């Protein structure tokens, strides 16, 4: 296919002396560059065809998606990519892309057979997920297409830091059906970001033909109405056409600071993967037609036809690349396997060590502040301290308004629109771009209001899962430094989608830290620790306490609360109540009420749910010999089950009564205040449960 040949300034390909202008034929290209390209094509194809043998021999490569038929566009992506200035997000079929970008044959095979020295993940991630993080070739997910959001996020950082480079996202045409792909392209066009979205169109999503994906013959045409977006079609099987297209796309991105879609028309010669039997849905004629379009064969024949290379020269290169594969194979086989003793390494990055407040306690007696004031002032303080801190989300900053609850009030006015800005109503876009943005530099800290209410956070869950295992999956090479703020809980008459608790779900993901303060000082201390630590953190803000007098507390200016440190809010000897968030205050009321009856109740505010302060829990149970676990969420499958289980398993001999859990009714939260009161937990219910345990 032809493409627009209007080209701006020239771009170096892989820092070579040869500069490729838009060429119409191979004769116009320097022979040394053609030699390099043919060598890469032959090397890649040799590994591509060899990969299934590793599985047959039980060596590895249990997942392999052959790229044959995508040769032109993949060579082009890698040749245009510059590891010094660009970021590349390849997908599972991008073997040649990564070879062309600079990975060696050995590095590709190390990934395929999941060795400990695999650059992408040390054998932790699926084979065929090629990466080299130190070169900004990113380790992407198996969730096809979701890395488009990460590519947009890093492009946003490039623009804000005036960095001359592009972000390149590559994927198959069928994964464009995913909603976050549309959100990514919409956001990139709206913000005019330097992103190249490459669609490698081979006509199939596994066995699903593209006619079942979209009404348009070519998915790129779905975006033809988007402003600030250039669309380029090219023949992804043709080397020259593909390189011209990618070069034009990069030049356009750099010159205009706006996204480009490169729709590459490819052919899938083989099956989708080694577990796919494509003969079940492709007839012999179709398979023969696909094989007849083999880009490597056509490129080789054209080199010979144009007398650029002799047959002997081609055979010499073939032999050289074959030898390279054999040598790479030997080196990869001798590499060490992952050590099972390392499975707990790199689950979460190190947190900020607090030397002044190691237990998260203070003796400050200054004027008490509201919880909302404490959060707002701490956010501003940390923004002043670290100029590389950003915040965005829905309804985050428009004139004098700062979020749905005004928690971020005044921030845009002080720190400007470059650092404090609105996101679209698309929760996965908000979080996904935060993940990408934080990739640009380790010093960056991103705070997002993940959703206006925690109940609306579910569309972002796939992006949250991504954040949770990035550090482990990359073998400690990357963790998104993102703090997710969520207004959580009920007691505001909000009903469905405005009153639920989601911590029971959030705490099931290794790699996430989850905190839930109940007082202004803890809110300030935890948010400060979170913003100075690395890794993804969920900050659950009990919105019913934002302006409550019950949550007011004196707040030291530099207060820090370490993760995994509970706080005893009231000492006692007869019963331990473990709680967090809104219900801390109900439990304190219960303790006061029972104290009048001669009972001594200890109230332990967990405040950090993941990690959990196991030491303080045991210490309290061993002192009182009775335990009641209280939280606002439903009892069934609620977070309290984790606390109760820990006590039963580790302090059973200290118990004088069964551990009891207490929470809200197993129903959604109703809107009418009468229904809400009947469903949610309250002081009366807690007091009754406490008496039951005391009288056991």
C-alpha cells in the first residue's frame, strides 16, 4: 500500500551513519543497512521457527506466538526506536521488534526458556514477553492492549518534561477492541501526546476473524474522526513501506506533538500460538496464500533480483545467522534457572523508614484539625517538597473546586495545571496513565483520585492488578510509584456506588499496600509515608469522617506513620477490639459505655491493613484473652476474616472465648437512611457483640 511521502527532517536509525530517506525501492538504500536488515530478518525467523522445539523437548517456551508475516513492520519499529530517547511497549508477538531494537539472540532465548538471567523478568513472566527495562523496552502484561495506557502515560511525562522522544505501543488489531485502547487513543489525541500506536493487522484474534471485531475493514478507520490524530496505513509485510511509515510517524510525533496510528497490514503465516490449531478454522487455500506472502522470502528474492547481493553473499549471511542462533542456544541453556528461594523477593518495594516516629505515635498538642484539612495540607506540603509530584483524577481541579469533596482544594491554584489537572471519566485511564507516567523517572510520584467514590473504582481494577505485580514481574526493575486515593465507606446516605467498602478485595493482591485512617493525624502521617515510599498504595479515606469532630486530632507538621503499625486507641484488659476506618469511633463509644459497667476494653486501630501489624494483634490478645473484629464492610468474605484467622492460628491458647467478627449486613447499602441504618454497623450492634464475648 502507498503512504503519504511528505517527510520532515531526517531521523537516525539506531544511531547509524546511514540516514534513510523515504525510499521507493531497495536500490535507494545503502547496502550496509540492507545487510543489517536481512541479517535481523533471518536471525529472527530462525529463532521464531526454532521456538516450538524447546517446548517439544521440555526445555521451555511453553507459550510462543510466531511473528512470521509481520516481518516488515516489526523490523521497522525496532529500527526507528531509540533507546536513549524513546519508550517501547511491545506485545507478545514482537520478537523481531525487540531483536531489531537491539536485543540479542541469547536474550530472546533466555526469555523464551524462562531463565534466571532473562532481562524481562528473570523467568517470572510468561515466555514471549520480551523486554529490556534498562533500555526502556518495557515488560508488558499478558492482558492484550492494556499497555496502550502505559504508553500514553509515559508520553504525558515526556511532554511535561519537554523530552524529545516518542512512546511506541504495539499490538494486534483485535486487542484494539478493548475499551482501554479507545481511552488511550482518545486521551493521547486530547492531550496531543507523542505516541505511536502500531496495529499489526493479521486478520485474526486467535481464531476470531476481524469481521467479528469491528464493522470497519481496518480498525484504524474507527478513529478517523479523532482530532489531533494522524493515521498511516502501510504494508506490514513490506520492509521499505513499513520503515517509511514508522519514520513518518515518528517525525510527525516529534514535530507536532500528537499521536499517530500506524496500521500495518500483515499476514499470519502460522498459528496464533503453539497451543492453537489453525487448521480448524483456516482451509488449505488460505494457508497456502498466507505462506505465499512470506515477507522474508520476498525480501530475499528482491535483493537477488536487484543484484544488491549475490547468492553466495546471501548464503553466507544465512550461515552466519544460523551459527549465531546455535551459539545463543548453547549460552542460554547453560544459564541458571530461577531460584525458588527468591519467590518472596520484590513483592513490594521498600517503604520510607521513619526514624522520628518509628511507631507512628506522637505527643503533639497543637490545635486539632479535621481529617480533610490534614490530607489537604499534607498533600500541599509534599508537593512543595518534591517538585516531581503530580495529581490527577475526576473533578480534581476546576477553578476553586478541588475534587468531589474538595480534598484537593487550592492545589491547582498553587501548583498549576501542569501538576494538578482533571482526568476524563475513565478510571482505568486515570490509573493506567499513572503507571506509565511514573516509568519516566523514579523520582516521580503520582497521586490519583482513583474514582470519586471507591465503589466506582472497579473499571480500574485491571490496571490496579497491573500495578500490583509490576515490581515482582520485572524482577525488581520497576514499580509504579502511585498513590491511589479513594473516598470509602458509608454513613452519608449515598446508597449504591457511594457507600460500599472494597478493602476486602484490594488486600487480596500481593504487591499492594492498603491503609485506612480513622483520625486526622494518622491520615496525614500515612499519606506522607505513602508519598515518600515506592510502589502502589491504596489510601482509603472514610468520607464520613472528612469533617467529623470525632476524627479531629493534633497533627505534627512532619508526622509519619509507618506501614504495618497499628495504634492502640484505648488500653484495656478484658477484651480486644480490632477495627479501622469509620468503625473505630463506634468501638471507642462501646468501650466508654462498657467501662461504666466495670469492663476494660482495648481498642486497636489497625490503620494499616496490608501490611498488617501481626505483632500488635498478638500482644493485645495475649493481654485480654478475648477478641472482637469489627469493620464496616460485610462480614462474609470481609477483611475481618483475615484478622480472625490470624488470631485463631497464632493465639488460640491465649483465648478464653471464640473470636467474633462483626460487620454490616450481607446486602448492598440502601439509599434511604432507614435502610442504611439497618444495614450498616453501629455502636449498639458492637456493644451487644462485646457483651456476648465478655459473658462467654
